[in-house]
C-alpha cells in the first residue's frame, strides 16, 4: 500500500495543446480516489501519467513518497484495469491471471496460491478452466481485476472499467469494486465520466474540467456545496437548476423580467445565478411568499412519472428547471405552481461561475 501525490502536474502535446494544467492531488494510503469529468477533460491522461504510460511535461508524481517520473510502468508497482479487459482470448482464466507473475519469474507454487486466493475473493474458482469467450461481461471484468490483484501492487489504477457493461451489471460491479477495495485496502485511482459511479465509489472525489481540477473533496460535501456552476451541473442527476438573476432597488429580477423578493440575499452588481437541486424544491399550496425560503412561480411544461417519484419539468423566470416530487404528480402542462426553495438549500454563484 502507498500514498500517491501529484504536484503541479502538466501535460502539453506539441507546443500548445495543454491537456493537463498544473494538477495537485494528495491521495492517502488506502483511499479510493475517483477522477470524474466529461470526455476530453484530461482524466485518462492524468491516470496514464500516474501509470507511466504517458510522459510528464512538468511537475512530479510520487508513489509511496518516491518520485516516479522517470520510472517505467513495471518499476512503479502499480496494476491497471482497463475498460476493454485486455484478456488473452486463447488462454484460460487461470493462465490470464497468472501470466504477469510467470513473466516475473515467480515460483509456480506462489503463483498457484495467489491465483486461487484471488479467484476465491472474486468468486471465480469455478471459472478458472474457462476461456474469456465463455464468460459474461461481468465475469471478464472480474478476471481483469483478478489479474491486477495477484500482483499485490502498491496502487490500483482503473480506467473506465465498467463502461462496456449494461446499467444493471454496472450497479452490481460498483458494489463489488467498492467492497474489494475495502477488503484489500490498496490505494486506488479510478477514472469515470459517470457521476453516479463517482459518487458511490469515491473516498476522495476529483471533478475535472478542461484539464483542470474544479473541486476536490468528499462526494457528499461536493454535492451539497459545489464550488462552481460546472460542478453543480455535472454532479447530480438531474443536475442542479441554475437561474440567472440581477438585483435592483426592489429586489431580484429574473431573466424574463419577473421580480421576486430576496430578503437577506446579497447579489453582486454584475448579477448572479441562483441554484437549487430538483429534490430541494417544495411545491406550495398557496401563492404567498414563504418565510425562510425563496418563492418562485413555475409554469409546467410536462411531467415524467418514474415510479416512486415524478419529475416536473417547467420554466422559472425564462429558464428551464426540473422539480423532483415524491409519488405521482397531479400537475399538467401549462399549470402554474408556486415552488419554495428553503434558504439553507439555496446556492449562489457569481457571473464567473464561482460559488459566492
């Protein structure tokens, strides 16, 4: 086991394409750190630099307090799990898991013990004589993880390992990966574009955008207090509602000219965005302003029942929003609703997108 530390890490392609921009991340021994962000944000490039598969333009990468910039992948004592499994189709499961250990010259009895121990942990014991084509997607992913486990590395690196699985299997594998990482206690870095995957797996969540870190923290801390409009809209499903607002002598003015009261809310002269999660809106029976909350008028565009809850889509102040309500909503298109945002659930962002 080991800690991982990135200091001012940059990656520049050619003379001008800066894919990773001065990243600083400290991952404690035994923690599971998830890098999440949209395609092209630099998360996989960063993972490859930790692995030694991509050169580092500037900065340092440390594993177990040792600078590894000039070390090759084999010298870093890491194990990587890819999204395409990278299994040898002509080899049985046992041989796929043992392959790397044989190349390192490990004695046969030690290889056998490691492979069988890993197979037991991953419930692969009955599959050791099968070939990859005889396995399901989830079983192949377990074999790929088993091949990493038998190496007993200091650090596990996961590059979108669940992206080729269907939604149900992804949910099952998330639980298995989390439990496995807890059981082994190995420091892990996990890359995904799926914010649900990131929220459920991470001890430390790193939200990336355009080669930079937008926010680092515990998943629920980031969800409850996003540092920017990017984080607010990326983390959460459905994402946070964001409504532009300006202040004048009589209160707040929304984009379509609607005026609303704003006791105790300080809006910069340049304007701001008020943010609120879909589940934090309360539908009011009346039309009066609500003490302790921000009252807003919503025009219903449509309702989407999804079982135990419904999504009410509508417009507030000229901006599209969504409200999550329990059970089945009785609202219809063109209905007018008064919704309340409790003040403790209200988020405020400046014109630059940063949290106020």
